[in-house]
């Protein structure tokens, strides 16, 4: 088969499109003929040199095939698989948290448990854009689905109740996680304030955002007060600024953990919590039902052929994405 492999760490130029052995599905696995695979932050981290996800017990060695998000067709069944049949269309987040997904290839041996049947109403490109970003939004906002705390905090993450009386601010709302978060919060009835650059306003309002904030014109902490929840899809060191937008009793959920002053958090009477997304076939099936119903949509920023993975990573590095970047296999 053809695959994209890393023989060394570095920039996008280290991604090689080359021949590789077709994997054999082991017990509990299926062989998937890949139609599409999404580009995600862990793919860049692996390319850059991080070979193990904090909190995971798998270390990837080179040569390695990146990729965790896949959509394709079941080609063969390994032992002890009865959930799927040859010919089923499936999608999933493979082996996360780890970098061992190996989705940038024409075939991948995938554990059956994290897979779900692809929604009939969307194609493989859109289905591949769902798993990591969609499950991250789901596990932060709706249901964690596991008891593993983030490696950056002691307590397991707990979502908050979302309903018509809840106001949610989503920062980085146009990106992969952010655009799913906007839609899931609206599905639960919340009022949503969406923060992104100005060119994304009509896109986010079409997804249901009640208010739009152009971060190039105004900062949320200067103009927003008394929200119940901030889902910061950007996260990191700058996330602390959103504390002042919360009402007492509110919560800040940074997707990438930041550094917070515990005394400041306690004094404001708010909660800061993060989660580490994990593969979950049952949750993905629930998301699939929402996708089939048109309740949730997948935005595709751009598509690239598998052999153009380098260009896809260069696009990823430029940022300001609207939805997901997806690689397509012939």
C-alpha cells in the first residue's frame, strides 16, 4: 500500500509518501480501506518529535505513520470481531490517547471498539473530520465517557448542565473543536457567544451562534460578563484572561491546559477544568445520529490527496482554519 511515514522528526518536509506493508488485523481489530483521514494537532506533535502522549503508555518508534481520524470501508475482520462485517462503512478515532493511530495510509488495522458506522448522510471526507474534534467537544460539554483525569489535573473532568438558561462562550469557534462546540451547545439549548476572526461571522451565525466576537476588534474579557461557561478551544497560557468573563459559579474549560493562579480562581468562585479526549465508539455513534439528522454539520477547511500530506501540514501551520483539513486516499 501507499502510506505517509516519518523516518525523522522535523517540519512538514519529513512526511514521506511511500510504499509500506499492508497491516494484518489482530484480535478485536478490522482492516479498514481508508477513504479519508483528518489532520489533527497530535499529528504535528508526532512529526515535531513528541512520541508519547502525556497520560498514555504507548511510545511510537520510527518509522511511523501519523494519523488518528479515519473514515473508510471494512476490508477484513480479525479474530473476535462481531460488530462489523466486510463492506461496512466506518469512522473513528484510533488508539487515542497515543500517536499509534496510523491513519495516513491506504489501509489501517483499527480496533473495532472505537469505530462507529459512518453516517449515511455524509461522505467519507466529512466523516473523517469528525472523530477527534467532535469527541473533544462532546467529552468537554456533554459526557466525558471515561474516568481518566487529564494528566494536567488530579480530578476527572465534569461537564456542566447546558440548557436555555445557560450562556456559553466558545473561543476559537471556527476551528475543528470550536465549530462542534457551538453546535452541541445550541443543541442543548444554550445561548452561544462565538469568538473568532471577523471573516468567520456568517459561518458561525449559520451554525447557531447568538452573538459573534471578532477578536481582532475586541477582546472577550473587555466586553463579555456573567457567562456560565467558557469553552476555550485554543487554550494554553492565554486562557486565564477568560476568568473575568465568568459569573460566580461559572466554569472555564481550556482544551489545552494553561497556568492558573489557584487563589485567583478561588476568589472569583469559578472552576477551571480540562479533559483528555479518548476514543469512544458509542459516543461517536451518537454524534453520527446528530450528523445524519442535520443537527450537527462538519465544516471542511480544505482537502488534500494523501501524497500531498506535506502541503496539508503547511496549511495547518498557517492556522485560521474553518473546520477540518482532510487527506483523501484514492
